[in-house]
């Protein structure tokens, strides 16, 4: 049933690629010479009784030479709604060649280059999982493997479906289109931008230059929770205490909490600054310029941050009143926000 092929597989969904780079280049990663897979990414759940998280995104896997040359790309938008509003996007592009890995750092507009290690064995992503049958994904029949909180459907070493589920939280990657035996030229097999290249030491899976505070992806955080529950002996259907569930969900929501703690005081100061500027504005263009910093900051709270003024003369009194109301409301919550220890505390603050 292709077990030897799957033994060489080093892809645990599109979010876990570190093990892939430890695969000796002479081994086949896939049982087809080249292919391209397009994925739809979704997920989310309730982080607290008053805070919901949703994920939407897409991904792409392209490879040739049986996986000796491979590109992975994904883009995910993570939204928090309810008592807290937060929007962030995560973008990734990695290219693995026969002897090196290129990792695009979109934030700093750089490409990190590392040589591949040698002599390490590939990781079997079906280890600990049981074959439960077959499923049709993107018009391809794949073998479905299942375990505690994990489902993977694999065809000739290619992951077509990956799902992680725990504590009411869900992360899913599902292939929408699969193209086999496509013509992948050297110039078209990776859309890495033309950023300057930085060379680093042997690839270890984690950049030494990364800050300890660098957030892991939602998928990685959820997988850690699944592993932790498994170590503690919990299985699907087990009763997790309310306290323990709250603590584990706090780990998943920690990046949201940290960003809210950082951004909310900044939002208050920016609103005050914009309000002071608006008082001096005499024309509609001047008034709109006063909103530039606020609109930019609001992109972290909503995916529709635009709020242009159409007629400052008519709207002046109403807009200034709205600013006063919002400033007073947020200012009254600041003491509570500064003292919040976790996402649940913070959601209570924002509802006061």
C-alpha cells in the first residue's frame, strides 16, 4: 500500500516543514516525478466564551525530480472577533534545492539561505496513526490515516488533507486541485522574490536569529496542545477539566493576547493624536490626513480599516463626538488592560 513511499515522507501538513529539510537528497520524497497541489486552509474555534478565532487561507506545494526540488507557499489570515478584534496575516515561501534551503523573510524583505544536513532519516508522518480507509480529495483517492486529534490523507507521499482538532479548535488543509506530470521549469518552480540573500550555518529547523517571542503558527500551537494532551493520557472524548481547558486555550491564544496588550494602548494614543489634529483641520483633505496613522493601526483590528471623511464641514461635530466617546471608553479600560494576565482577563476588560 505504498508504506515504503510514505516512510520517506517528511511533510506533516504545510505548516511542519522542518523535518523535510533533514531528508537525504538521494531519497524520493514522493512517488511521482513532479506535481503541484493547491490547498484551502480553514479553522478556528472559541478561545474564550467571548472571543472567537477564524482562519482562512490558501497554500501551494510544487515539486520536481521526485521532491529533490520543492517549493511551499502559504498565506493565512487569522481573525479574532467578539470581545476582542484582531486581524493578522502570515505569509511563507520556502524553496528546498538539492543542497540548500531558501526561506523568504517577508517582514524584513530578506532570503535566508542554509545548507542541508546530511545523513538524517526522513520522518514518517503516519507514525502513530491508523489506516482508516480511503477518501476522495480533489478528485484523487488517498489513504486516510487517523490518530488522536489528527487526520491525514496521503496519495503517493503527497498530503492532500491534514486536520488537527482539540478543545473545540480546528485547523484544516484540504487540496482543492492536484496537477501531475506538469512542466516545471527552473524559472517557474518558485516565486521567491528578489530580496537580498543572507547565508547562515547548517539548517537546524529554527533560526537562531528568531526572537524567543516570535509567535508560532496556529497550526503549530494546536499540534503542541494535541501532543500535550496525549502525554497526559487524554484521548478524544476524555473529560478535560474546565481549569485545564482554559489554561490550554490560553496557550493557543497567547499571540492574540500579547498583540492586544501592545496595540490597545497604542490605539488610545493614536486616537488622541488624530483627534487633536482634527480640531485644527479646516478642509476635508486636511481632516483625512489626520486619520492616516489611525487607519494604518486599525488594520490590526479589522480587515476593513478605511474610514475616509467625505465632507468635513458637515461631519465635523459628529466625528469629534465619536472620537470623544471612543477615547473615554478605551481610557476607562486601560487600568484593567494593563493588569490583564491572559486573554480571558482581557476580554472581560473590553466588555466593561
